C-alpha cells in the first residue's frame, strides 16, 4: 500500500486528496476523517482509510469530474466485470465503486492471487 496516497470521496466516487487540492476552485469543503471516526456514509470505504479519508463537497453549479465504475475498467481490459481492482496497493472488491478518471496515471494487468487483475497507479502530482 502506497503510504503517500490519501484517498478522498466526493459524490460517492473515489479520488485522491491531490486531485482535489489541484482543483480548489471546484471545492466547497474538505473534511478529513481518521479511520476510526468515519461517518456512516463513508464506512463502506473504511478499507481505504488507513491514512485517513477525506470527504469533499463541490461548490454548487460547478459540475463534476468524469468518473467510471471499476467494472467498466475491467470490461475495457477484457476482464470479468466483478474482478477486484488494485489501486496503489489497496484492493477494491466492489466493482460498482466509482473512481475519478483523472486520478489514473497507469493501468496494468498483472497476476494477483492467480487471477488477472487491474493494477492502477495514481497521479502523484498534477501539472496545470
């Protein structure tokens, strides 16, 4: 698990703190939580909260960033929709999870527990 990646959730889609820090104009508020103090709406993401988890709220009328479900990524790479996906060493078992496309730096198909699995590396620094 990459200790440098801090995950954030906005509109029930997973991104990274870096992603939202680079887009401050869109963000109304950010609320960081420790793994032990997640509110009910974020508990399903507890497996990502090892380094804390941040809830992000957009400003009104700014739209949203593009997101896709992990099952769609699996399909694009010819894998079963329900396959788990590994993002920065964190195992996402629910393929209906939405992630923001802009967090993706690289996608590879590797063996994981004897099964072909998507491995996603996130963008560490955004250039604008």
